[in-house]
């Protein structure tokens, strides 16, 4: 998990087939003067970036504990790309997922990626959820928790099992000791209340919302709690709300294993470049042989890459195939040329965890471990993850240890929210059939639960986060919906199908910056630099 943290500052406000049109009540824009006057409660300051020259920033204060609105306050950081058109359709809140992802830069990306005629009708609002990034306090339970080289993730010996368990228990204990009074209040339910506090601060009767990944769950829960305050709702790469969070993570393991095999097939097709062979199974065997070698002897100088770091490096390829050429080059250099430098560089670019990543992971665990019940008996984790590993070894134990602090988390757990909703205006859902991070079933499930939703599917697509990532078919549906509230209506399980984008070409690695953040990249690379991994 690697996220770049942009630092924003601002003033503080204290707060306690066919197309179907949206109902008039959902599509009618607010009066510009009325909303602008109300929004004056938020003091925006310029914080322009190269990609968002009109960006503004601010902050709001909200209760740490909503049961005690007069008690301790925390600060939420906001960003805004203001509307410029005469027709104003209100605030569009955007969230990149995680939980733990910073949404400040996503506002600039969304505003710059939508057609200008559409984006200009909205105030695109980014926000750092409680505990994240520029919001205060920003959690960092145990700095350096992911410093390399970590123990081999596959606990094939009692010593490895103990070493990994010690890491998980110590992280949970560190969070409990450092943030005893804060952890009970870091969860999706409170993040939803924070979103409504932002709505009030903006002076809006309703919000528009656009969320990726975990952001789809956040948006669906907001819609459940405040259906009358939702004007438009876009969910992209959809969390299955019936499996939060233990079952969802086990489902991920199978999907990531399939996605890793897709990478092996792609390398086989491009044997002329990588010279690793034409049989995907044999190429995969070479990958696992590389893993075994790194488990015995990590490579690198001050930065060591062992077996766990190798997994970390290749997991991003399951999120976005734009990384495949870079990963394949590193793989080929290690196997064919006995050169580990590209592999170490790939780890540093795609997997090394900086301070922003430490913060993101702290919030990730705080939210997921609090949101729903997890097995408290480690024997259950062992049984389930060994069963997964036998069929889908690529990420099984790596993912288990990523979530393992939840077995020892120092707070009580809440009950997942039933997001079933028949009170919403038309909502627009996007899902790729081969998405690994949020498998396809999640999109189908949420489509059923949100009675007035439309599901647009990218057939054969495996990327996580698919709109505003270069697929004009998907983006046309998005632009139409945000422009006039119209959604496609089909007769089957899905309402519209788009073809996937072509897989990358090998030479793309030479053109792509290793630092794939939004500051240097465009399109899919920019989006996935913002979305990060593990969420």
C-alpha cells in the first residue's frame, strides 16, 4: 500500500439499453446564489496544483463522538474545484476508497477528467475522512510496520507463524495504546455522519456522490442513512456489503490469484520481449521459484526485498494492468539476467510504504476491525487461510497478515449495515467482471439491493476503478448521468455492457513513470496512483 500524501491547509468551521430519467426532484439544480451564500460558512483558500489550478482548500470541525456533540472536536480536511457554469448542480463529493485513502487530490482528478461541460456544473469536493492525511488527528499506530524485509508471509514453520503473529498483535496493541480514546470512533458509521456534516457546512440540501472501491460501501451506507439527501450516486468497483470484512477478504484471495495468472498469460504472449517462455503455467512456476529464492535470501542494499515484499510488489498488478510491463521487466531481469535491481526498484515504486502508507494502513485497520465482527480465535484464521492457500496461493497469507490485527483489535465491533434501499433516485454502478479487489458478485449484489440502480459492466475487464480510466464507453454513461440524471435500463442482470480496454503493450513500460502518482501520470495511471492499493 503506497499513497502520496498532499498537505493542504485551510480555515476551520465548527459544526455539530434505454435511458431512464431521474425524477425532477433529484435532477433539479439548486439556485446558485442560495447555495453560494450558505457555503460562505466554509472559508476556502487557494491551494492550486499543476493538475488543478483552481483548487481550493478548507477544513471543518466535527465531534469525535456524535453522541457527545458538545465534546471533543476533530478536523476534516476538504478540497474543492469550484463550478464555473451558470447551471449549478451542487456539490459532488468524491472518495477513493481504502478505507484510509486521501480524497483531496481526487477532486482535481475527477474535475479534470470529466468533460468540461459536465465538471463545470459541480463543486467537486474531496475530503480526507477522519484519521486520514491532512485531517486531524491523523493516525499512525506503528511507524515502520512494513519496513523490509518482513518474515515470509507463508507460515510454513512454527517460527514463521509466531513472527507474523507477533507483528499483528503488536500493531493492534500499539493502536490501542496510542489512540485509546479515538479508535472507538473510527468507523464507517461515523465517516458517514462526517459526510453529512460536510453537506451542512456546504449549505446543500442534497449531495451528489462518486466513490471508488471502499468508497462504494461508504456511499451506500450514507444513502441508507440519509436517502432523502442523495441527489446522484455513482459507485465504481463495488464492495460486497454482505461480506464485510472477513469474507470479502477471503473472496479477494481467489480473485487476485486469477488476476496473477492473467499476468502470467500476458507475459507468455509477449515472450519475444520477456523471454520467460510461452507456457503460462511454467512462467508461474518460475515466479514461485523466484519467491522461494527471495524467501531464503532477500535482495537489495539498504532496501531488502524478500518473499513478502515480492508479493507486495506484484499485488498492484492485480489492481491495474498498466503496471504489468514494469513488473514483467523486473521479473525477466531477475530470472533471465540474474539482475535484482529492477525488482528492488519496482518494490520501491509500487509497494514500499511511506508515512502516508503507514497512516492509510492505520485507518484501514481501525475502520475494518471496528466495522464488523472478525474471528477472535486464531485457529479459525489458520483453517480458512490454509484452505484458500491450497487453491489460490498468490495472496492468501499476505492478505491474511494484512488483516490479522483485527483478530486482536482492542475495540468492540459494530454490526454491518444492510444497505438495501428503495428510496433513492436512479443510481449508477460500474463493475469490471474480472476485478480482483472487489469481485464481480459485489456489483450484482448491490445492484439488487439498490432498487433504482443501473449496473454498467466492463466485460472481461480486470482493473479496479474503471471509470475515468480511459474507457470512453463507460465514461459516456458517467457523463450522461452527471449531466442530466439519465441511466441505462436493460432487461437482464445488467443494464449496459462495455468492452474492456486492450491489454498494455510491452513497450509501455518504457513510457510509464515508475512513480505512478497523479502528479506525473494521466488517465488510468493517474487514477490508480490516487486510489492506491489494498482498498
